[in-house]
C-alpha cells in the first residue's frame, strides 16, 4: 500500500470511528472516496464501481451524490483530507 493510501485509510478509519452510523466520504484531491463496506453502498446507490475497496465521487458531483444517498435513507459524513505539501526548491 502506498503512503498516500495508508494515510487515506487511516483518516477514513478515524472518521468512521467518530461517525459509525454514517457513510464516510473522504476528500482526496478532486475526489471523495468511500472505503470498504461504505464503498459498496455508495457504488450500489450511485451506480458506480468499487475498485480496490474504493468508490470515488468527483468533487463537482458531491451535491447530487449526497442528495441521492440521503434520499436512499443513508446518513453521510464528509471530511477533507487535503493537506498542503511544502514544495522543495
């Protein structure tokens, strides 16, 4: 697992512990990612695919996605995992 994926998984797991009854959508770059069982639910409701345990939603599509998930009876929590990396120069 890459460092980015390890960090993303740790952040997702921490958010899931804080909000166990919610689907967790964690922002990473231009996408929000759901993992594990949440990814399966998100994929089913939004007619998407799960790849390597992840289901991604483009950030520009989040309003529609959250609306659809809530309309299907799910609670949704989002978290921004973006961090600024200092540039080397």
